C-alpha cells in the first residue's frame, strides 16, 4: 500500500484561535471549496480544507474513498447547542446539522465530487488507526485510492480549554486537519505502508512478528520512531530493539496534543522522510494498555 506524500496540517498556534488563523481558514475555504461554507461549522471547515488540499495535491480521482477520523467530533457546536438549550435562547438550525459528525465528511464528498466509500470513525485514542485500517481493508477488496485523515479542534476559549485538559496539564493542546492519500500504485508515492499492528491483551501474538520485521529492516537501513499519545516511552524494548533506532521524532512539538494528532504526525513523517530514508514506526497507546503500531518505508517517487 503506497502513501502519497500529500497532506495538510492546520494549527491555530495559540490557546485560543487567533483572528489571523481564522481569516486564513476562511480564505482557504473560498479558494478550495469555491464558497465560504457559511452554514458549515469551524470543525467542518477544518476538515474540508485539509482533505481537499490533500486530494488536490495528490490528484485523487472522484472514485476515491473518504475516511475521516475524529476523537471529539464537532464538540464546540455541540457545547454551544446544549448551552443555548439550557438558557432557552434561540437555536441555530445549522448547529443541529453540524453536531452530526458525518456532516464534515458530507461537505468534503460533495465539494470534491467523491463517490467512493464515505465513513466517519470515532474510536477514542485509536480513531485514526481504525480509519487507516478500514481504508486498507477496502483497498484489499478493490478500492484503488483513499483519502484518510484525522480532524479535531481545540476549545473555543481559554477557560474551556483549561477545564477540558486539566488532567493533562503538562501537554501542549493543539488542533489540526492532517490527511494522507493512499493508492495501490507505487507511482508518485513517497512511502509504502508495511503494516498496522494491534498490540495488547487481545493480540499478544503480533509482537514477535512485528519485532522480527523491525529487526530485519533495521539490519539493512535506518529505523526511525515516532511516539504518539500513550506510547511507552520507557518501554520501547518490549516492541523493538531500541539500540537499532536511528532517531526518535517528536511531532507533538509541532502540532500539539489532540485525539487524532497521529494523522498529522504520520503526514509530517512522510515529509520528513525525504531527508531521513529508512523504515518508520509510529507507536501510540490508549488508557487500557493496548498499542497500535504503524510501519511504513520511505521511498523515492517513481515517474
């Protein structure tokens, strides 16, 4: 499975969205979507700009599948809707539409003209990994192109931000719309997906196979590691031989922490790999002791 080096990452850069970023987002919406998306929420706009930018760069056909991962969905619209209901003030009909997480994927498919499978996946810490897994499964069954991404936005105010992340005060909150274009063709791709592994109490047998793959790969080329949220920073030896790791890359310093930051991290990794070829490993974990490991190999585009 080839990974096309095509992505878009949209951080707002501050604890609260800056006017400069919001103006840039609106401008990108008009340019990419041909309209301002006035009825769409900020979440849907983030998703549309990231996905359509990726699709344009990768020149994806209209038959491409769309797999949108989100950990929290359009939480800000939902919070506003619930607050309006509680206060008994007038409700916006568009908020009722936007709180449906499938709405963002609808906008992307409508504007991009995509007719392939269209799914919105929200599976906690592994939302992006499940989106990637489902896209892989569809491509094994005959789908030739897929757009896979993760979208989450941060809180609308500093007070709400502190309330939401109080349990993770040491983490730098972030937001983003990170996307990858997948294809079964090697041409123009800058990475080849070698495998997606689920490690935990339910699938311990995957670990020996994964360790063998990584050890064999590291014997002939550089091995790079990216640590997602919940990754075992002090226990990598249980998954791979850390003595063979060329470098550990940190993308959270760039995009901050949010439920689907893996999407932006993997996309950034594909871009960084142009100067650091080899086998790349992305490891993330959840609160139940399970881990998801994505392994891919950088490669020079053909054609």
